[in-house]
C-alpha cells in the first residue's frame, strides 16, 4: 500500500468527502487494535514464561530416599555422584527438610524420632538417558525414587500453554470482529454515496474504479484508528512494564517480552490496516456486483 494510494487525487477526494476520524470505523479499529496488542503481549509473555520454566527443569530430577536422613544423606549424595550421566548433585540438608515439614505438620508434629526422607536434586548431562540413569540409581540406592521435576510443573506448563492459545483465539476473534465492522462500514458508505456511484457508472467508471475510491477512504480511517490504538497500547504496556518489568524478569529468569515479540506487536497495527483495506475492497466489489 503506497502513500500515493492513500493520498489520492483532488478529484477522488471530492467524490468521497470526509477525512479520517469521521464516523465509527476509525474508533472501532482503534479499540480493536488496542485490545489485540494487549492480548497478544500477554500471550507472548505467557509463551516465554512457559519456555523458560520448561527449559529450567528439562534436565533436573529429584532423588527421594525414604528414611535417608542423618548420616545416610551423605552416602546417598556420594552414590548419586558416582552414577554416569549425573552432572551435578545438591542434597537438601535434614534441618531444611524438617523445617519445611513443620510448616505442614506444625511445630510439634515432627518429633526427633520421626525419620526424614533424603532429598537430592540432580542435574543430568544433556546427552544422558534419564531412564538409564534412573535404573542405575535404583540399583545403587535401594528404595530410591527418581522423579523428573518437569512432571511436578506440568500442570503449570499446561495452564500457561492453554492461556497462550486462548490469547491467540481472542486475537483472531477480534480480527474477525474488525472485519465485520469494516464490511458494515463499507456497505453503509455505498448506501450513502449511491447517487455518486450511479453517476460514475453513467460516465463509464468500472466497479474496480469505484471500489478503489471506497477502499482508499476506509484505508485512511483504518490507518488513523490503528495508529491511535497502537500508540495507546504501547503506552499502556510501557506503564505496566515500568512497574513490574524488573520483578517479572527476576521471577521468570528472563524478560517477559523479547525483541522479536516487540517486532510482532509493532506489526499488528500495520496488519490491521491491511486487513481492513482488503476486506473493504472485497465487500465493496461484492455489493456492487449484487446490487448495482
């Protein structure tokens, strides 16, 4: 879409008078663009968070040994280090385990005679086979349970991914609603300027030439609305990000939005204008073929 197309000629501007931000079309597109950008930003942030969480626990496992506290914890840690494929071992001290259990059982619910399981965090080498490592640990440490940390966060990952796809669905629904609004606006413009269209047909203008006039007008309305909605969404994201971006980066282990995400968000107003222009052209041509 060139600037010459948007500018048009003096004669074309006289045929369909009225500038941008007149009528409901630019306001509808502004609202839809704002909503689509905010929802898309939320979806991209959720997708990034899911990727960070999944990557953080991809090679991490927990080795749980019943009644492995006290002096047995050091033996469990040494045995885990000796298994091929284990890159790092971090044992949870018995005191820390008791402190955690007391939060659930209460200060007097965990006596000194009650055995505390040994808990060891393992990180496997990227090339290690988890099933083989788990079998070796089972033979080396009888009664040990080899648990993938990814299994413990799977419900969280499923929720994040579901919310991401919900964001995609909402963006598509808002794009469909924008298209419907453009169709209604195009048909309304045809009814308003019916006498002008009949005059143009009378002097030999084709449907393509008539459609181009309405396409240019709706493209201008869409451009004004998309720019207004895009700027409002950018301002809203900046205000939200200024308050919680640093905290979100610390919690997630990375920025909620990447450079590629900002590129996608910046292209959304452009996509809204292109969508409105194409839908307007098809709607006007279809109406002209059926009615005029």
